[in-house]
C-alpha cells in the first residue's frame, strides 16, 4: 500500500487552510509538516502554531519531520498538539532510542530519517523501534531541490532490509519527487511519498489526483 504525503513547506501560506482542504478532499491520506530549526539545517520553517492550527481543522495523518537538533526537547508538545507521527534524524539526536521510545509512549508513530550522506546501517540498531524509515532524497533544509539519483540505491537497500526482517515498517522518501520519477521510486520500494513542489505549485487538486492515480 502506498501513501501520498504532500509537504506544506511548498504551500502558499496565505492560502494554507484552503490548500490543506483541497489536498484532503482530493484524497491524500497524509500531510507532511517540515519543522526546521536553523541549526540542524540552515533554514527556519515553522513549528507548533502551524501544526496545531492545521490539526484543529484537518483529519489528515500529521507526519511531522523534525529537522531539528535535539528533537527530544519538543516531542511531547508536538504530540500534544496533534502530531500522528514524529520523525527524527539519526544525525541530530544523541539519544535516538530513548526519543523513539518516548514518541511511542506518547501514542504517536515513530520515524527515523537519514540524510543523503548517512549510510543505511545507521538505522539498523533502531529498527525494532520504528514504524517508518525516512530516506532523504535531497539534502534536508529546502524544498524545490533536485532529486539525488544515488539515493535510489539506499531506497532499495532499506526495502530489502524491511522485507527480510521488518515487514511492518514503512519506507518514506522525501525530496525532489515528481510525477517524472515517481514510478521508479515506487519500483525501488518507497511506500510513503513526500512531495512538496510537485503538489503545491500549479493546480493543487489536479496534482494530488494525478499522483494518487499513478500510485494505485
Ligand atoms: C526538505 C523537506 C521536504 C521538502 C520536499 O528538507 O524535508 O519535505 O518539503 O519538497 P520538494 O518536494 O519540493 O522537494
Ligand atoms: Zn520533509
């Protein structure tokens, strides 16, 4: 089963509510919330106020991607405000196992992300604690970047590992995904597809429907 996960980082914030409504009505099941702290990544995006505002009006699965150093500082609040899943970066956290345990304890799904330069082996020690592995297919920090082709091998590698030993774990990819490379990413084994620019630039409803059609 595949899940489309539009990233609101690329939305028109003047129209955020309207655009989230369109995405939801068009049938996307997840919404990706990119939280950036200006430390783990160079830019600052948004955080709790946006999450809680969207949560109050939307039933979408809120997939929070924490591009934040020491994410453990914010887990509780994120989940209290309505995050359904919280993904932390293995590179950004000194206490990965404890933080994943806390996310689960608080009732949310756990995700563990690896940046393009981080090997797949970095997630291995935590596989029993994760509901989802996020393979970044661009350097985290900005929307609208080109997909890094070498990352596709990592998707295949994670898919093999999941199929062999962790069949319930989802494989999310994030960055530079377009209608043009969607199929090869699905073939490589991705099942949660994050995409920002390819959804929110242009006709949002038509873009969601086309992605969903091609993911059937
Ligand atoms: C990048 C973010 C992505 C980003 C994807 O650091 O994690 O979620 O919004 O945007 P596109 O699809 O434009 O690459
Ligand atoms: Zn993201």
